[in-house]
């Protein structure tokens, strides 16, 4: 027995079966990666807590809404708060959001398309058809990004009154297009500056004019930039409250953000209805991000590196 034990090979020296791999201790880089992912998941959950309260409260009846039960799931799912947020309660003098959502659609879509289209043309001119003083004009143009909104409210209202656009949805469209042009022009100008000038020169040799070069050469390369400007402008216009409450005084033509503020009653605030209205107001921007979100970062980086 002693001879057998003495002559026996240790377990580590025994031949391994085919395909067997020795386990390696986790490296520091792998542990760091796991820690980073856990931190990101924790941060995402933390920032999603308001959304959780928003959804849970909107699905509760008003009798179950309180600070003590804020984090609890509803005992029975109810969609009455969404219906009341959409149609309102005429008996309490509260109007719904249905008409105002349509006002925001009529305002946001044309303003987004116009500001992106005009900004694309401006960026094309500043990048490929430079003239004397174009750089100075471009700096002044982009300087509109840094003008505080509050400092121009009185001149803005005066101009809209003189154009007979005050208190109308076209007036809101005009304001958002003007304030959206600087950022849209900057995005497209940075993109078109990365496109080789040889393409434009070749198109000129072929007899293409300024408009045809834009539509045939540069416009097909602008999909990512248009996605960025559409997301940026639509979100900014849809979520705007200041211009909506200043330009439009009649509830019938106000956007949904102003109507959401008026959804609360005079004496009692039904928080489940308020939360449901907030979800209704936020839904269009969420849909835009779902459909165009993958183009957002790609479009932002399109003009970041000139090669």
C-alpha cells in the first residue's frame, strides 16, 4: 500500500482529457469591466425611478394616490386617468389634451422640416460657396445660439403683432424656425466641410449649378445630419413652454405643454391624471427617438473629424 501511494502520480500531473481548459483567475481588467457595467446599470435604474413613479401613478385610481403609496404598484390597473387627461372634465372646467396635442403636431412638424431644410441650405452655402465676409457672417449667425430667450420676448411679440401672427400656430412655427436655424446651420456646415471640394468641382465641370450640386451631390450624403436635426428640433419644439405661453394666449391654439400646466384643477390636483397627461405629452418624442435614435450619434460624429 505504501509503495502504491509513493509511486502514485499527483493529481496535477495526471493527463487532462481532450478539450479541457484550465480556469484562469479573473483579471483586473475583467473585474473593472464588471464594475463599470454594474455602476451603469445602477445609474440607469436611478434615473428611471421618476419614470417608474410616473407610470405607476398614472395607472392608479385617485383614491390610491398618496405619498405613502407612491412606490407601490396599483391594486387594479385603471386607464381612466388617460381618458380624463385626453378629454378633460367639463364639469370641473378642465379641458383635455386632445386638441392641444394636435396643435403641437401642427406646430412641431412644419417647424422641424423648415428649420432643417433651410439650415441645410445655409450650411451648404457657408461650406462650399464661400464669399467675402462669409466666416464673419457665419460666426454672427451661430451667435444666435447664445441669445437668451427672455431677452427677446418683447421684440418678438412686437414683430409677431406687426406680421399679424401673434396668438396663432403659424406664429409659433415662425419663432421656432428662426431660433432653430443657428444650430441646424452649424450641424450641416460642419458636415459639408468634410466633403471633398473635388466632388463639387467635378459637378461644376459637368454643368451642374448651385442648386443641382446641392440636390444631387450633397443632399444624399446628409441623411445622418437630417436625423440629428429632426430629433433635436422636434424635441426642443415639442417640449417648449416659454414661447407657447407667450405667443398663444387662447387655450384653443396652445401647445400640449401649456395645456398640461392647465390640466390641474383650481382646488384639487388629481396626480394620476397629471401623470397620465405627462405620459401622453412625452410619447411623441419617445417614438422619434425609437425610430431615429440610431442615426443620432452617427450624424453628430459625421462632421466632427475632417478627413
